[in-house]
């Protein structure tokens, strides 16, 4: 039996997956050559809120510190889109 997929939820999952992949690549120090590979402010906010909501094992202060470190790494590699 096939479970029907909610199209709105499916788009949200796809968007989340794309952002997570971008963050993983940029966090690993990948050099950004194309504007499409860079994170927008909206994507970064989505990533931060998603990580804070989904993490149940660590304190929020630890998670926020990790996010600050990731943000600094991404900034150093030029991974954020210009405003």
C-alpha cells in the first residue's frame, strides 16, 4: 500500500535536504565557485532553526556555539551569498 505524499511537506523536505548538503560541503572547506552554491540568509536561518528544533540530546547553548563555529567557517570560505 502506498502512502500519499503531501506536496507541501515534500517541497519542505527537499529544500531542507539541499540546505543541509550545502552546509556540509561548505563546512568541510569546499571552495565556492558559483553563486548558486552559496548560502543565502534565508537558507542559513532555516538551517539554524531546523538544527535547534531537531536536536534533543545537546543543550541549546552548545548547539548555538557549534552553529557559530560553522558560520565562521562558511564565512571564511566565502560561502555566503552577497546581500
